[in-house]
C-alpha cells in the first residue's frame, strides 16, 4: 500500500496526547419507548420509573435506563443473586443495547440492511457464570439510553445492584463560555453544539463518538474552527494536524481520515476537497494563534495538496479528475463545487506563502486559471452556476460564492436566492450547511445566516436530540446516507458549527 509514514511527525503527534477527563454518571430513570406519530421517527421515550437499586431481573425481563443526556464512556455494574430465592446455578446472559436516540434501541440488528459495517450497531451479549460479580464492557459507547435484557431462561432472579458510566472527553463542558442572549432557542442550539464538540473531543477530534470514531479532516476543519473560541484545545488541534501530515496516502495527498490506533493509519483512497482542507487547517491555526512555526514546518505538505490537484485539472474543460466529497446528496455533479473549494483553499495557501516569503507564482497562476474555469460555468441569464453536465445544485452556488470569483453584489444576489432554486440537488448535511452559512456571512447576509441556524438547528432541538446529528432532514426523518437510519450518528462533529457562528453573529 502506498502509505507514506513520517515517523518524526507521528512522534510529535504522540507527544501531544493528553489524558482524558473522566466523570462518573448514573442513570436517572427508566423509560418505555412507545409509538407516537407526532414524535421524531414516530418513537417517544416516556418516563417509566425512578430508579432504586437493586433492580431485579428475571429471565426475559428487559429494562431501559435513561441517563437524561448524551454520554460517551465505559459501563460497569454489579450483579448479585437473590440467595433467599435461589442462587445462580447456571450462567446468566445479558444483552446490552445502547442508543443515542430511541430508534437505535428498537431497530432489530438482525434486520439491519445498511451500507456500513453492522459492527457499528451498539449492542453485545455477555455471560456471567457466578454471582455476585462485577461486570464491565470494554468497548466505549455513545448513548443516552441503555437497554439491558436478560436472555437466558433460568428460573432464578438476579439483582443488578449498581450501574454506572465513566464518561471521557478531552475537555470539560464547564470551561465553555456562556452564550450571551435571551433567545431560548439560540441558547439551546448553542448548548447542543458545544456538547457535540465536547463529546467528539477524545484522543483525536472524532467525527462521531458512536461512529466512525476517527479523525476526518473535513470534520477536523470545522471542529478546530469552533474549538478555538470554545475550549481552546490547541494541543489536540496541533496533534491532529501532525497526524494528518504524518501518514499521507498516494501521491502524498492528505488522507480523508486517520485511524490513529490502527497502523498503517490510513487507507489509500482520497477525497480531494478533504486533502485541500489541510491548507485551511493550517491557515486557521495561524489566524487563531499567530504561531507561524507550525506553518513553516508543514507548508510543503500543504503546497503538495495544490500540486496534486493541479496535476489532475483538465485546463480546457475545467474538470478535476479526482473524487471530492462535498456532501451526501445523491447523484450530485460535484465538478463546479470542487473548483470553488480549490480556489477557496488556494487563496489561503497564497496568504500563508506570502507570510513565509515563498514564491507564490504557481499558486497565483492556479487561482487565475481555476477562476476563469469556474466563471465559464456561470450563466449570466439565470445568474446561477451550472456544471459540465448542466446540473444546477445548491452546492455549486455555495462554493462559487465562497471562491470569491464574483463581485460582492453579484455574490450577495446569488447567495440570497440559493434556497429558492428549484432543484433536487439540495444540501443534505449540516456540514454542507455550514458552508452555506459561511457564504451568507461573507456576502454580508448576517441576519439570514442567523435565521437559517435558528430555523434548521431549532428543528433539530425540537426533534429531541441532545447533540447535533450527522444528518437531519425535517421532510424525511428516516433519511440516512447508509440506508439505515439506526446507524446514523446523533452526535456528529461536522454539525457543531453553531458553536462557532452564534458567538460571532451575536457579538457583531
Ligand atoms: C462519514 C462521516 C464523516 C465524514 C465522511 C465524509 O463517514 O460521517 O464525518 O467526514 O463521511
């Protein structure tokens, strides 16, 4: 495999690893999950009983514990027998199912047909041969609800005499600034966003603590951007930048994601927009810290990302022959949007080059060529960007605005009408919506940006989430990029950017 490892950089990343902060939490109540047409995904968790340990479990019994908030951590518990009735003369089997949201608890793993590995479903079964005993699960789980079901058939009761979770995160929520506003909806959105950021901050900035539990650079860019003003975890940001620079894929392109604990750390495939975002990570690091040394050290790696993409641009058609991510919108023609990403990141590279006194000729030439190519997809009549296949998507408009190729008034006019375009190719992820908000913001449409956050993330809050989910479509609550809504992640880093936008928009 063509993975290029730079041991020195990986060593630096390792040295920046810090112990996680731990807290012990207990379930607050038990719940029942009922069908309710008016609830998100038609399921509602309703309070059942206040908990008093020990909880007796006979064969076939099940109980759903509610921890009252989203948590990430390790479960442990004590089991005992009821010696007065009968000791445990055969093994007890317990099935554990963890859920960030009710559907995850009710969906049957046997019927799972999703495109991602079933192993991500958060459940397992264990045997306990003798009691009393102490039990624990070594896998870290991300959840609010925990169902424990007794699956053996022995005729004796057992007692669950304690149950707790040791939560982990690199940061503490109490260190986040409080948002200054009287608007309850914005407060709630902000709290969900900083909670999401906190839950995803582990040994690396994970995309989601339930899944995929790894460092993706598209997510890192947004996490770091938000984190500078919230937890200021510069050590972790730097560690993650080193990890990306330390294990690159084919052609020295930055990998889309890193498995920090599974050498050789990266797979060979790439998303070219994600590779280019390495430049943005460095750029934002400098802008937020004023520290030039990291930029000096890693500038060549950033520069290489431009070269790798430049080698694949057809200078006649404007087509970049590499795969970008852009968004989870089916059948999206990404060719115009990726040109926008290219220009957006190259302008940052140019600024970093100027700062270091580098020769910027190639960067400037690339920006000029790509800008002309992008503008060739602008239709003066409609005032919209199209793609080589003639597709009109929201994504093309957003990235064209962010590339800065339009005059200010043109960009503001385009931005103001993005949501009115009649097209099936709409933004699907809060990740892409972040860039829409950025486009509104840079075009001076700040009230529109705030309204959009309040409306979209407000609906997420109304649906009952504790954190910000990976994907949320108010028109289709079962939407899933993996054809299985139960595998969706309900606490996902790339959705946390109101933590960045709200202080900024309300502070101005
Ligand atoms: C998913 C993850 C991750 C994202 C990639 C592109 O697997 O949700 O957050 O960056 O897709």
